[in-house]
C-alpha cells in the first residue's frame, strides 16, 4: 500500500504541477526587496553619491506625516548606506541638524551595532543619536521605533520598555514598525513569552484600523513561535486564526502589490509550516514578483533562492493532492489544512 500511495502521489505531481505555474512570474522576474517607484530613483541617485533626492523624499514624508512610508524609506536608505555611505556623510556635513539625515544616521548606527560582536557596548553608545533624531522632529514615531529596537539590544527592562512604548503610541497609535519592534521585545527569544507575544499581537490587531498591516501582527507571533521550534504552549487553533486573519488582510490589497509584500512572504512561511498548501499557493500568487528578505533570510543565506525553492515545493504539494481524475486545480483534500502539523524543519 505504501508503494501504491507513493506511485499515486508521483503521478499526481507529474500531471498537475505544470498548470499550477500558470500566472506565476518566471524565476528571473522575481525581485528581492524591490523598491517602490518613489524610492527607486532615490537609491539610484545615492549610488551616484548624491543625497538631494533622499533629502527631498524624507522631507516629504515628514511634512505630510507619512510615518509608515518614512519608516520604510529610512530603513532602506540606512541599509544602502551600510556599504555606500558617502552620500550620507556629505549630507550630514552639509546639514548636521537635518532631522531626516539624523534619522538615517540613528537607524544605521543601530543596525551596525546589532551586527557587531560588541553589540551591547556599541548600542549603548548610539543612544544620543536616537535622542537627536527624536528631538529633530517631535511628531515622528520612527525614532521611537528605533529606540524600541535599541532597548531590546541593551537589556532595557520592562519599565523602560513601557516608557518608550508610550512615547511611540502617543505619536502614532497604529504605527506598524513600532508594533513590530514591541512584539520582538515581548517574544520568547527576548524578554517575554509566546503567550505574551500572542496576547499583545491579537489585541493590537483587534484595535487596528481597517487595512492596517498591524492586523498581521498575530501571524508574526506565529512565525516567532514556529521559528523557535513550536511546542505545546500555543494551540493549533491560535496559529490557524493568526494565519486566517493575515489571509483576510492580504485579500484587501491587489495581487503583486509591493506594500504588503513582506506580510505575504511571512504568511506564506507560516502556512507552509502549518502544511496549508493550497492557502500557501494562493499567497505565492498574491506575492507575484515581490519576494522579501524577511523571513527567508532567517532560514537561508540565499533568501531569494529559498523563496523560489519553496514556491516550487508548494506547487508540488498542491499537485500531489489533486485527484488524478480531476483536471482542475480545485481545493485538494490532502492532510486537512487545519490538521496538526508534523513540525517539519524550516523550509
């Protein structure tokens, strides 16, 4: 019987895999962390050593209170400056008190501190840079997101964390980046527990504005739990509910949209770990060409290659569940989407 089941599974994969690729971008069309149309020319200019475009973009986000975009752009520009920072140094020299340059400088310093073997010492030294960024634009929640990341690396206790969190939400109660930073602090890997992490995520998602990425916080809690090895501390029903909420959020955005791309990549990881193959395939289609480093860089040194490999694996799993008598890609019935997973190794 085992041999027969293996034969049927193989036959299903051979018959069904190819048509499941219809509508998916080719491997060479998939991009990793593709910038949006506003950021792309700014990165090109920075590559030429010019900072004016970056200054104009961040000034626009500050003046119009586009805090989510401001956070994304500052993070990407700081990441770019890790290897090519001449444009940033020139900007700082020309405008040492520019709140936008101060923001990137603080983000870059914290990122470098996290990457260093002397993390604790370096992170303690960058506290004044974060304070300068916060003072440069008192309305801005992004320096407080950086401060929350900084707190996690400098062993700040819960009282200090709660003070920083209060400052962040006073400026922007629904800021996604600040919520993610808080969730990481409260995770079992740092200063909380899986239960505390889920409680925070679920309450934040319940209070979130319609369409807000904060609604995906429970699936980030699910990722933290699964990446930590799982266990009995979180019920399967809670994991499925987190995935279902993120699926609903994903459906509120167009397919192949860069804005929710990271949430969709993260959701796909969780669905694969839960062996919800059909749901995972639907998210792969929604992702389109927009692969993101997170979460794949947590399981591979080649995040793009990992995503493409997983994409193929999901198609194979779905194909193996489609009956041989069916020519459609209707929802298969292998291993119920909500059955208890075998907790496979990270894909």
